[in-house]
C-alpha cells in the first residue's frame, strides 16, 4: 500500500507543477471555471458495529474522478459541483463472512488469520456546494466543499486469507448496492482534507451477526487532491 500511495503523491505533485506553469502563462478571463480532476486516499472505519467486531490491518480507500463546476455568483467564489468517479474501499476486521447453501453467515474469528476484509468497488456521483477565494489569475486558494455523495456498488467481495490454508473469496450479495453519505473537503491549493460519513449501512437491512443486526456504517477520512 505504501508504494502505490507514494506513486500517486509523486504524480499529483508533478501534475500540479505542470498545471501551474501552463496556467501562469495564460491570461484568464472572468468566466473561468474550477472544473477539476480529483484523486483521494482514505483510511476507512466502520462505526456502529457490534462490540465483538474490531478492525484489523490497514483499511484503505482510493477514489478518482472529475467534477463539473457551476458558478453561482459573479465573483465565482460560490458554486455547485457535480461529478462522476470511481472508488475502491477495503474494511479489514475480524468479522468473517462464510458462504453457505442457505446464504452468507457471519461470525467473529480469533487471531489465527492474516487478513480478512470486505471490499467494495463503486461508481460514485459527488454533489457539492463550493466556497473558495479563487480569482481568474490566482490558482492557489482556500476551499471548503460540502455535499453528498451517491454510490453504486458494482463489485462487493468478502475475502479471508488464513495463515496455513488457501484464501477464500466470493462476491457478497449482502453488501448494499446503493450508498449515500455526506462529504466535507477543506484545504489549500492541491492538498485538502477529505471526510465521508455514510447515512446508510454497508450491509443490507436484515443482515445479522448471531442475534445482532449488522448496521455498520462507513466513515472515511483522508486526503483529496485537485488538478485543474
């Protein structure tokens, strides 16, 4: 995970320097837009879990996409943003999903395993209300983007890697197809803090661990990088 993140950061820094060089040589007008590509790295939590469930390993996420900017005032400091992107999110824990003839059964396992996770691949649609202090000639500025993000899971998988036996992996139909939550992005220039809190659960309604409902909700915190 460290090497992919390093390469992503290096790419972003180089891309930002090149974009700055191009932008500084162009005379901008007052009808500029903040259309942006974005790449994000997150650490993922699952909140509202049963007490017996705990997270393990590094639960990480990667997201990327494009956002269309729609200014709302003459100074273009307030705007709406709507986009389309892709996200892959992993949640490592001691919650074991086992595929049986009667469906997926959940249990809590001990420490005798290497990795155990739920992973989602999502098509995402972010919608933001955007505040910033940018100008036609200033490309480094403060921003505060708040909004909601809708997601469709087109690939949800549970995977166990034991210590001494082959890994077990399967597509888990208990993972909810449609997700939505609130987002907040705050920062300066390319590097910004990112937070997402889900308003519905990771699993479908009615999924249980023993006699407890699995109402786990994703919380993702990390960095998001914007490239004009």
